[in-house]
């Protein structure tokens, strides 16, 4: 690993190796490159904060987590040096009009299930649960009105106390293997096959599908403004880092293309 120098400071290769665990990537080389860039940028910002004599005043968040002195220095430097304008009404409205399909309430599903608990790695138990689910499905096809009673008797889910009803769920609320079947059922349909998941085997029924609706501009204006402000801030910080890098003596790494501050 090539030695990295930021002015008079050297970044220890061991520090890069330790930092790499915080940068998941497709290859170890990519993780190391991201880690080296993050540490180089961090050192660059810390040097500038100290050059300006910025005091370290660590903050504490709502969960009681306290900044380190270095984190406080970087935050204070960026707050002092990087400013971005607030997104105006016209810009927010333009983003909304061009992306209306993204500003919708979530699609909701009202479903019921019977969970026959079994670990997938326990093949005999999983096979038994699958066979039991097939038996229950056959019984429900003969008499759909029995769903609540069978859920109360056989389901290992707490929803058994409510006839198997899960209430309203949105995309992402259930495990993917369960959701795949949920998305493809029609209202009132009993899934004709057992639904296998990491929790066991399910007998599934979709009771109601509630389509998402377009949200009015007023409901999403603040979120749009926040997104625009955050994007502007990231670009401004990246530009500020490039300016600092242009003034510094840097060896072993190229920060010209750094597009993100890579700092918490």
C-alpha cells in the first residue's frame, strides 16, 4: 500500500486497513481505496480547522451519542465554510411536477395468514409444515369461512388471536418471499400454494389492496426542499474539498475526483 501524505502528516497503512471495514465494496481493493480517500479527506479538513483555530465543541445527539473532538472540528469547519441557499418555491414545484410518480402514498395490503413455524434448515420439519399448509389450503378451498378458526388453532403468529389478520402492510413490511406472493394475489384470493419463508410456511389470503394516491405538493414540499438542500450541500462540500486539496501538498492519493466528503 502506497504511503499517503497530506502536507506534513502521514496516514498509517494500518489505519487504512482498519477504516476499510466501514466501507463495504465489491472488492477488497475498492474498500481500501474508499477508506484511504476518507482518511485523506478527514486529515485535510482537520488540518484546515486547526489552521483556522476553530475550537472543538462536541455536540450530543438525542440518543446520547457524543461527537469526538475531531468530528466536532470537521462539523464546525464545514458549517463556517460551506453555505448553500434554501430551495425556493419555484424549484420545489418544478421537481414535484417532473416527478409526480415518486410522490405517492404507499400501496397498502390487508392480508391474513396462518404461519406453520419451521426452520428452513430443518428439512423434515419444513416438509411437515409444507404438507400441513397444503392440507389447510385444501380445507379452505372447500370452506373459506374456516380461515379464522384454523388460524386461531394452527398459526404460530400472534395474529392468530385476530383470526390471522395482519392489518395493513406496505411494501417492505414483510419478508421478500412473502411479499412476492402478496403482490400477485387478487382481492379476496387465497394463495393456492404454500408460501415458504425463513420463518416457516404460510397459508396466505389477500383481503384488500389499497392503491397509493398522488400526494399534493403541500404535503411533500418540505421533503423536496430538504432533499434539494442536502444535494446542494454535498456538491458544495465536494467543491470545498477540491479547493483545499489544490492548496495542499498531497502524495499517494488523488483527491481531485472526490465527489463526497466521506465523513460522518
